C-alpha cells in the first residue's frame, strides 16, 4: 500500500514539473498603422521603435502643435533614432526648413567663444588670470581679467544699452572694435562695477573675448573656430559670417532668412559678438 502511494505521489510530482509549459509572451505585433524608419544596425529593433514612438509623440504634441519651425535630431550610440524638419526658414517667403538649413544661434554661441579662449589657454597662448589690458591696447579698467569676462563678473556695463543711451546711431552696426573704443572713450561717463564682486550677464564681456581670440591667434574668430573645432569635428555647415572673412565664407547657407542672407553679403555684417541686440548685431553665427 505504501509503495502504491509513493508511486502515485511520484507520478503526480512528475506531471506537475514536466507536464505543462509556462506560457511564453508573444512577440510584439507589427504596428502597421505607425511608420518606422529603418532600424539602425547597432540598436535592437524593439528598443528602437519604443524610442521612436515616444520621441515622435513628443514632437507632434509639443512642437508641431505649437507651429514649431526648426529641426530635431535624436541619436543613441552614434545612431540616429529620430530626425525631422518642419516649418519655414522664412515665414514671409515660405522657405521650408530642411537638412541644410542653418539657424542663427545668438547668445548660445558665447559657448564657442569661451571654448576658443580656453583652447588658447590650454595651448599656453594666454592666461585667463591676465588682465584684459595686456591684450587690448587702451583698455583701462584695472582688475578686469579674462576669467572675469568668461564668468560675467567683470563689472562692465552692457554695451547693448549704454551705447544707445550715449548717442550711438541706432541705424549703424557696431563692431567689436567699436565696443572696445566706446569703453575707452567713455569711461568717465559709464557706471562701472567692481570686478569679481558679483555676477551680471553682460554681452560686452564676450565682445571683448572675441577680440582677444583674434589678437592672440592672429586669426578672425570665425576662421579660428572653423579650423580648431568645426573641421576636426566634421561640422561642415556651422560657421560665422563676417566682412573680414573671404567671400566664400560669407555664404548664404549661414543665414536663416532672406534679410540675414542679405546682411551676410553686405559689408555691414561683421564679426562674431554672439548676440543680437536691440540695435547692435555683431554677426550671424549659425548652425
């Protein structure tokens, strides 16, 4: 009897362990209603499609819905997951945004000017703790160093506002050299703070930094950026337009609107100052 019971129990356990297989999850079905671009070789297909769906949903709900004009590219491990262009470069003429469109970066390009300064420092061409007067002749603001310009702690006034208030012709473009000369000629009229006493975002700082890059490197800033950063990184469309640059660099591809394109070819379009002010526009830096 005991042997029969053991046999029944063993049979029951055997069936319980091996008689049924756990249900395996079904592979995801193809979503025929949703477009997917070809899957990059280095990314799993399901992961790629998950990323794509979420990014595409964000693009349509947050950007397209608001009338966005521009481009968006998302990549992972060097592989493009999402790339889309919408809207117009120029609303008036309906020039569509495309893969070759370049956009005016305005003050975002201050980062590139700072990078140029730090590269020169890395190469031993300057010291960021040096006073600006060492590099710019006539600049008589003691205590203002390259480092204080970089960190917006120079105490200098913002030329975008003070030049207008002291009689600068609003219809005239001001170059970086004009900004420097204005500071030299009008020191007694300006309210200047003590260096390194506090932070105050100021476009003047980066106009001066651009001049320092040119003085130390012996190159126009746009050319220095191109040869030092853009070319090695294969950034083929990025650039800056200037009346000091060769005509081949004053290419209309660097300008976003027809008006900016005209300025790129105009002699009044000049070197990089990283800002579009109310009446001062020191260059069209685009990417």
